[in-house]
């Protein structure tokens, strides 16, 4: 039986292992039947426990166990509990309790088992036990079960990640349905679903609790879910209602301030943080947040200097806010693409993964996607990279419903270089593949962790091996993306997805261009980077913005010259509410330039948040 425990818990990974497992189960089944017939009750119980551990929903095994229980005077004597608990005995004891109608006791014991052995399959019995329970569950028992749930979540998450929390979510929801008016349990279940990212269900339970008890805690719980869904108007409404019920609770005003600050409503944020400080004068979070609000509103750099001093002292909120202001996305880290088409293209690549490459060897797979608007042509490059990495051949066609206004295909002015041209709504590379091998210089940058300052230094070093005449080769690499190294290489660990690799190559190429020569007026780098800014709106535009920000940050004498290039892109922002891939990097990078005013930074903070919220709200809508 001990050996069977291990076999029963193993996943089947080969025909040989499956055969061995089936043989072991057959022998155990035969022994269980023999012991039943011979009246060897304890031995039969042990064999049947092993069978149920392997296949807890097997009706034949359950029937045999019930027959055994009916044959003995005291079924629980077959599973005497000890300290510490023996796994097999505890599972058997829980099964017996369930058969005796003691559903809640059985559930509690099985939660103990689940906490000790995350993912143990016998947890599925809990659904049957709770479904059979008709009476009320007292508050003390529910509190004890909540504690068991909490322990099972911690151990499940630690050992199995998100998969380890799934059983606890199911059990928690079952308990909440049995006791829908028990607010404490319901609030805990809401927290469980929030932590699992299942926000829609969390919101439903929170709204149900609010209908049972309209108090500060239920209003705040619902607001917390809505905040994570990026439904900020609803979250603000419920927090304001909560503040009226508990006027001395500083945390409510902190939450209100945080939301308003995220939205760029600095005056309202300042008011909320001031109210929090009136209640809790020692609250460092509110003090740091208030400094940033005053910097944006009053335009006084003394507030920013105070925030920097606070951050230097180790205060975490000040450090976070300073990082968001001075090392945002595109400066401190490289964000994943926010383009709405990315998910569909990634899903198409995942679909191809399910098929061997030989399936498209003779005839390329035809992938057609309908999208709401014309997007960045570099999105297709990510798809091409993903397909080639899989060894597949595929043709991508897009059904485009509308063209944003102004038309992102149309260049402004007369760019000296062009990397894209359009045939109707189809983007085509305007340059042939590079003639010189510049891939080593690009790879030396693209395979390292992204941080603008670090990449600038690498680009400056790598550009020493290049000449200004390599500008055409570097521009060609923007639309002819070299494949990354194989997925089993150590360098590949940095690559999140094919689209991420495209961004890395394009930014590395533009940073190399920015270091091909010096000065600005009449330089090769000016001609190339301004051409990218003025060409079709694309990820190549974003890469040029990163390079220009690098110039302004590391060559401060050119900051005044570079800044108007960012301002000029405002005319290319869609006027019809369409998504534009350049909005997010424009807001992040422009605000990071030396000499940016507090008021401009505040406007760009608001723009950045607007783009991020719209994108994340769309993603959270499916959670």
C-alpha cells in the first residue's frame, strides 16, 4: 500500500508508466476484494484508501468502501486519527465522516489534508459533502474553516503556484454559497478570487455581500475589486460612501488619493491625502504622495527635491513615486506591447504550436484576423518571428475595419529614409535586407536586461565598430528582424515573446544609430531618427523616441533641440479615440527629458495613465 500511494500520485507521462500504474491498481483492487470477502476489514480499508487516492471519483472503489463501512460496527475505528496525522488515515477518516453525514467535519479534515498535500485529488469529495449539507453552519465553524482555507492557499501557492490555489477557490465559493449571509467568510472568498485574478466573480460576490450588509467593510471590498478592474469611477463612488460611514478611517482616504493620483486628478488626490494626514499625521505614504501632488499643482521643484530626500531615506512610497516619474516604462524597463492586436496574434502563434512543422511544409497556413483598426505594421513582424521559430510557414492577412484619423500611414514632411511603405492597408518593408552584418552589435544589446542608461552605454561601445555608412543596414534591421537564439539558450530567457524580441531589436538598432556620429544638425543620426519620427506610425517610431530620449539624457546640450521633436508628434495623436502605439512611449519618454516642466510632466502623467488604464481595463474585462 505504501508504494501504491506514490504511484497513485504520479502523473502518467509514458505508456510504460501507465501500464505499471494500471497493474498496481489491478493488484490493489484484487487484494481489496479478497480482504472484503475474507472479513479482513482493516486491510481492505487500507487497500481501498490507496485506490481512492489514485482515482477518488471511481464509483466502483467508492461502492466497495461503502460496502466495507456497512460491514463494521464502528466505521471510524478503521481510521483512528493520530498526531501527527497519517495521510492515508486522514483521507479515509474524512471519507467515513462524509458517509456518516458529518459533512462539515469531513470538509474541515480534508482541508487539513489539502494544506499538507497541495493538489491531492481527494479534495473533490468536498463538493459532494457540502451539497448534501442542508442545515445552517454556525459562525464559529465558518471562522475555523476560513482559517483552514487560508493555510491551504499558502501551502498550495508555495508548492504548485496558481494551480495549487484552484481547489481552495472552489471550496471557498461552495462554502460561501452555503452561507451567503456570513460576511466575514464572504469577504475572505472575495480576497481569494482577487488574488487569483478572477475579478468578475470577486465583484459578483462583493456586490452580494453589499446587499446583505451595507457597511464600510463591504463598500471597501467592492471598491478594491473595481479598482483592480480599472473601473475607477465605481471604485471612487463606493470609497466616498465608505468614508461617510467611517469618517475616522484614514485608509479610505489613502485609497481615494491613490486612485485620483493614478488618474492625474492631482487636486482631488491632494485633498484626499490631506484628509488622511489629518487623521494619521505620521502616515508616510500620504506625506510622500502629497509631495508629488504639490509638485504637479504648484510647479515648485522644492517638492520634488523633498520627495527625492524622502526616497533616499528609504521610504518605499517615495521611492515608488520617484521611479514612476523619473524611470517610467521605456526608461527603467521595457513594457510588453499594449497594442490590442497583440493578444490575437500571440494566440495564432500558440495555435500553430499545436501542429508539427511538417503540416505547413508544402502549403503555408493561412491566418486571417479581423481587427477594429489599422495597427502598427511591426505587429506582423512579431508574428513572423514566432512562426519562423516554430519552423512553420504561414501567411497573415488582416481584415481592417477602419483607419484612424489622422491616417498613420501618411508621412509628415519629406523623410530622407523610409522603412515602411503601404499598398492600401498592407504595410511592406521599404528597404531590402541589410548587406552588412550588424547583428552581433544588435545582439550584444538586445540580449541584456533593459534599462535605457545601460543600453545607451552598450550602444555607445558597440557603435565604435560601425561607421555612419552602416545606417542603412541598421534601418533595414528594423523591418528585417534577425531571429533570436533558440528557446533552450540562456540568452532566450530574457525574451518574453516574439513581439518583445522585435521591440528589443528595433530599440537596439536605433540606439546604435544614435551613436554612429556626433552633433545634430546635418548628422546621419538626425536624418535617420527624424525620418522614423515622420514616417508611418509604428514601433519603429517608438524605437526612435527611445534613442532621442537617450541623446537628450546623455548629451544635455542637445536637450533643447530634441524636446520639440516630441512636441511635434502631438499632431499625429489620433483625434477619433483610436489606439496609437506611440502614445505610451511618447508620454513616458517626453516627461523624462531634462528640463521638462512640472506642469508638462503632470499632463504626460495623465496621458500615460489614460493609455495604461484603457489597455488594462480591456484585459481585465475577461478576468
